[in-house]
C-alpha cells in the first residue's frame, strides 16, 4: 500500500545477471519534522542501516528498502554523541513502520 505523502521510488536493476528490484525511500521530510529542521537538508546518502522491506503491490513480493537520509544525520549516527540523531532516526523509522515498512 502506498501513501501519497511518502516519497518512495522503485528501482529495477540487474546484479550479477539476476534481476534485483528495490525501493529507495527519501526520508528528508520526516527528518525535518522530527528534528525541528536540524536535519533533513543538504546532501543525501543511502543510510548504512539496510534491514528494511516493503510489499510491492505490482509483484506481491517483499522488496528491500534503502533509506535516503541527509548526510548530516548519517554522519551524526556515527559521531561521538549519536543519541540525538538516533532518536530522530528511530522516530522516522517508527512512522514508516506505520505505513508498511517492515524491519527484518
């Protein structure tokens, strides 16, 4: 099930001769919402956390989901004091889980 307020893109690729489909979810708007606009702007990267799946309505398969987040948030998660950034990231993930994202 897709919601109009989320920004998700399906990518279809071939990796090592096998078809590999996945979703990329852009969570910058959620970062802004949960961090009082501290995160959610500037350069983006694919998060190192990659253990999510979501149901593809077209194929009926559970596809991998890669989260695109701000580089600032991703760097803060690996920083000296990651507690604030982890809270923001976890709030974003909780909201996504309500919309069909599955933590594997």
